[in-house]
């Protein structure tokens, strides 16, 4: 995965978020404040602008620029969380390397998920984006172990994220705004888990 791959990934994630903006907003309307679609759409639009204004010369730089942009430009919780994830992924890929191997990508992704868990003080089962991101990371690590190619690895990660997101439906939220609802958060998919599926699925879409 070279610099162009990472730029293409972020652009594709943004397109998918835009296409699903209403669904993300509806999910957030049910257990949050109905801004998740708007937050991420604006955030990824800013990411595309930032990457066009200052073309990155390494995967690490693309990720750090994108992460910093999300942290600065998104008001909701998801901006700093996804932003920290991408920035941590970028830092893990220093010193700059291109192309990034699937094993290195997998290690960086796991470090990114850990950054989300630390910042959000969230763990699996709290009904957050972690419930989709963490299984995606595990699927990537298994794919590396099995010597699977990137495209298949990313498809497996996307399937794992989707299963994880569906698994948030019966959970009671323990973090974020949805936790204010207590039992009433049960029966709805977590919006951040739903957006995590889009972001991971974008990896498969841009893989050769
Ligand atoms: P806000 O909650 O500030 O309106 P968004 O609507 O953009 O922000 O994002 C909400 C999503 O962020 C949630 O669905 C959840 O997945 C994620 N989230 C919120 N708080 C946390 C947290 N403490 N740890 C992990 N993820 C969180
Ligand atoms: Mg919200």
C-alpha cells in the first residue's frame, strides 16, 4: 500500500460516508443527537481538501494529516476518536515507509484502535465504534497470519466490522451520548460502529 492507496482510501471513505450520511444521522437520532452523518461528512470533506492542499509524500504523512484534520474540524466525539486513530496509525508507520506491507498495516490499525480505546476509555461491548473496529483489527491480524492478500484481508476485515456493528444492536451503551439513555439505547445499532464499517469497507474497495 503506497501513498496513493492511503489517499484513495480516505477519499473512498468520505464518499461512502456521504452516500450513507442520512442513515448515520438516523442512527444517531435514535440514541444520540442526530449529527453523526453531518460530522463525518464535513470531516472527510476537510480531509480531502487538506490532502489536496498539501499532498503527502508518505502513507504516514497522509494519515497524520487526515487525523489532525478530523480532530480539528469535527465537533462531535467521533472526530477526535477517528482522528486519533488515523494519527496513531501514521505515527506507527514512521519512519516513513512505502509501500506499507499488510503486516505493517495490521500493526498500525491495531495501534489506532488502541488509541480510540484510550481516548474514549471504551472497551469492546460498550456499544461504540470499538465494537466494529476491534474485530476488524483481529480479522486483519488473522489474514496476515494466514498469508492472505490485501484485498481478501480487507474484505474479511469489513465483514468482521459489519458483524461487530450488528452486534451493537442488543447492547446497552456505556460510553458517549447514547449512554445517557441507559436501557433505552438497547435495540439500536451504534452510529459510530456503522461508520466504522464504511471506513473499513473502503479499504477493500480501493484494493487491487
Ligand atoms: P457526538 O456523540 O459528540 O454527537 P458523533 O455523533 O459524531 O459524536 O459520534 C457518536 C459516536 O462516537 C458513537 O456512536 C460512538 O460510536 C462513538 N463514541 C462516542 N463516545 C465514545 C467513547 N467514549 N469511546 C468510543 N467511542 C465513542
Ligand atoms: Mg452525535
